[in-house]
């Protein structure tokens, strides 16, 4: 199946990237699946099939592991400075082709072009950051308490890594894993989401151009992820699994990895509270809420999922939010005027609507939106709900869409208890002019990340990850992200 979308025809670089989508990327070569099957890729804005990618078989999976194995020794022994320069070149190429990559993301994912541009910039930063970290991997040297020997600790690449990424950030979720793995000296097999595979293949071509040797990065797509992933984890040459996705799937993968004692990093679901205190700067809180809620149309694990406004500011906050949400331009992601694009699938739209209707049935009020859009495309309008009760399903499930449910609270202790009343603990937001109060609340909220008077927290220089059912380990940050792909080796030296 050929890609026929006008966007590809209009952009020579896009046409070049599109060609790579017809092959699995294994050992530096582009190849079809061993049985010739393909996966159709759909534009969420139009429901049109825009491309087809290979549907990898178990034989293809074995080939990818073999390619990563063959490349492992050479990449491990590549000097840190050389690895650093290659990663830096990946950053430069992504920056140079940012517009092309953003257009591709908007096409296959549906996200607004402005959000796609932000994602490309964010994704590229992981290469710049880890290019710098690659040359800073150090060991430890000390004297044993007994005085009989020296303690030498060396940090070495963990080995072949399986990386599984979701559809909502097809570039950033991949580079957040690939960059530190390569900086550490590991080789990888990336399995991107079948809904958004084109970006992963386009980036694979870019890595090759930047000088990443054949087999160091391999990319496979499959419509049957369970058996394919299980086969990779069962291979004794694979030593690491890094997964971003739902908590439910994460639990299944953890169980599978446990059978083979595979090291795991898990970035799982969220249920982020967004807390606005009476003394907050109202306009700043509204600005932050629009970012925290509507970045990527709400399809983000860090998205504000439950909004709590204190009684004194509640009415003004809700009305301000309603006006802003109702004014958003909804349309195809590739349209430069679009502020809220489509959801990823029809199933996602149906889930959002189910959560909205459940909340209304329990007493919530719809202030704007709340009705599935007619016509083609997987659209759901920006929606604000007030008086959302604690027993509403959306208070306990990720909405993953452009719906802002607001609840009123009276006291600080009350909202902290509500914020913590969830199995998740990925992100949380607090707005207050009293920084001491904000820091006090941040220390009591059970979350891996807190944004204080900010609507955006993600940064390659900061550790990203959650507590409770939101995951294990951290990505990014000073040493945190790269440490996930290394093993400590202790050497006792007699003196």
C-alpha cells in the first residue's frame, strides 16, 4: 500500500520518510515482515488510511534481537566521546527537520501542529542531554571499612534493551528511552505503537544518517504485541525492558519479565490532581490549567485529570476555564489554526463520552462541550464539568481527552486527602501565591512529580516517573535516566 496523502506529496522530505515506513528496520536494513502482512495506519482527523507498515512475526523478532546482539560489542566499546558526538548529531538533525517531523506526527497522531512542534523540540532535547551525559559516566573508588581492600565500582551497559512506547508522543517517548540507552552503550529494539509507527521509522532513518551503526537501533511494528514481546523477553540475550503505557499492560509485562528476571523501567498511568487555592493568581492558574489539561488535547499521562478549586476562587476559576475551553479551535491536527485535534481512535472517543455521561448521571453539570462531534474523524469537543462527585468514574480513571472535571473544596487537608485518593501517583499541580504552603502541600501529595505554579513539568534534565501504580524507575534527569540502562560491577582489590 502506498502513502497517498497530499501532505507527503507536497514535502520531499516527507516522501523520503514515507518510503521507510514500508520496512522493518533491523540491522540497518529495511525489510518487509517475513510473511508479508501489514498494519494500516489511519489519520485520526479523517479516518483515511494513509500508510501501511510491516506486521512483524516471531521470526522478525528473533532477527531484531540477533541484530542487536551482533552490534552490542562494537557499540559498548565505542568511546564515550564518539557515542556523544553521534547523539549530538541526532539532536541536530531532528532540529533541522523539525517541521517535517512535526507534520508527520500531526498526520498520524492527530495532535495539533503546535503541540507536534513542541514534541519534536522536547524529543530532540533527550539526544542533546544524553550526549552530554555519555561522557560523564563515572565509577566509584574507596577503602573498605576493614582496611583490607579497595572498593572499585564500575558502571557498565546493562545489555540489549526492549523499548515499548505509546502512541500519544511517538517521537518523545522513543527518544526518552533510546538516547540514554545509547549513551550508556546499550543496543535496543524499539516497538512503537501500531497506531503511530511512521514517526519511529522516520527517526530510525535519521539515526542512521547521524552515524548510529547498523543494529544499534532496531524498530519493529506488530499487531500482536503480546507474543512478540514475550518472545523478546524470553530470549536470554535481552536484559532490559523499558515500557511506557497503561498500568494494566504494565502489570502483565512485569509478570512476564519476572519469569526471566529482566530489569524493568515502567512509566504507567496517571490521575493528576490540579489544585487551585484561594490565594492563587487566577489568570496564572487558568494559563496553567489550559496547558496541563489541553497539551496534546488531554492525551497525556501527566494531564490534569481532576481539577480542585478552593471555595473562594472556585466560581471565577470555573467560569474562566469554561470561556477558554469553549473558545478553542477544533480541527485536523495538520491545520495550523487547530488548537485541539482529534482523539487517536473511535474507541478513545467512546471511552471519554462514557466517563462524561457517568459524571452527569451522578450530578455533574456540563458547562461546555460534552457531546460527540458528528462527521468523520475521532473528535471530542473541549468540555468543562462542574460539581463532579468523588464517586464519578472519571475521578478514578484516566480521561485521556479534552475534558476538565472541576470539584470544589474548602480546606487544605481535605484536598490533599482527595489528591491522594487514587492508586496512581505520577503528576500533580498546585497553584498558590504562598510558596511555603505550596511546598508543604507538595511534600504531602503522593506523586513522583509536582508542578508548583506551573502547567508543564516535563524536562529532560529532570527525573520523570511516578509512585504507587504509576510506575518504577525514572527517565531523564542527572544520572537517573542513564542509570536505568547500566549495571554496577563491584571489584574488590587487595592492597
